[in-house]
C-alpha cells in the first residue's frame, strides 16, 4: 500500500485540529474518547503504522483504485464534489453511474444494522 496516503491523512487530521485551536485532549473530550486514542491515530498514520482496522481498509481500497482520501471543509464539500464528480456516461442510450457505483454495492441490511 502507498504509505503516503496514510501519512497525508494523519498530517491533514492533525493540521485541521490545530487550525481549529484544539488540543488532543479537547478533541478527545468532544468525541467522548481518550486523548491517547487521538494521539495514537495521528502519530500512527504519520509514521505509517497501519493496523488492520476499517481506516486501513479504506486506505487500501483507495490505493487499489488509484484514489486519494482528502479532507475537505464540510462547508465546501458540495463544491469539491461537483469539481471532481465523474461525468455520467451514456452507453446505447442508457445513462450509467460512476465506476465507484459499478464496483461497490451497499451490503447493509434494510434496518441499517452493520
């Protein structure tokens, strides 16, 4: 896996926290988590110490698909999505979705349980 993906994500998370004037203990308190978990995540990502968790799986999928996870301010998310949204392709008169929609299937049950 491309180690740069995790390092950049760790740097982005740390920089976003700092830009908002939050310390690790303050962010942990907002999340109802232990400060050590925030530190562990930021440090682990920046030092490419990936574990076998969901975040690592997301990074591995991104790497395999040639994608880069990017942190975007929530207020600008729609604008950024519009800039990078794949064009709809028409094949034989039928409009198809993106490659992401072709590859990934929502396997969650109808009740929303994971």
